[in-house]
């Protein structure tokens, strides 16, 4: 796919085959799912850091209710991936340093968070 332009698909050649080997359909499907999750996670990251929501932009342009539901679930999957990665990073940081990421904020920022 487009993420790995030099990637050669996994192929199998049976002894009776003299022609081109066939690709395994499961590897193509897994590659497609991985690429889709990667794009959805990228859109979730862009939404979190810039406020630009690709999901909202596409939702306003799509009229089909089934397509809207699919797009909603697709972008929710990216949010779940980003949340999972964030919690995994924080958990590993806590194990390594014994501190949470919030404890590493500068004093003036942590005071503002305490007042809320």
C-alpha cells in the first residue's frame, strides 16, 4: 500500500504452479485494516492538536445515513487507538520514573490545574 511503497506482498508458490505466485488474501486485508487505523488515528491526532475535525467536515458533506454511521465508527476507532497509546505511554512512564506526567509540569501550570 501507499505507506510502504517498496513492500512486496507475501506470496506462495505451489509446486504445481508454473505461473506467477498468488498473494494471500488475509495479508492484504490485514494491511488494509492497519492502513485504515493509521489514517483514522492520524485524523484523531490532528483533531486533538489543531481542532480541525475531518469527521465533522465529511459528516456535513455526506447525505447517506449508512455512510455517516460508517464514518463515525471509523473516526471513533482512531480516537480509541490514540487513547490506548496515551494510557500505555503514561503507564510505562509511571513504572520507569515513579511519577505521573502531570507531576512534571512547571509549577505555574500545575497551580492553574489545581485551581480548576
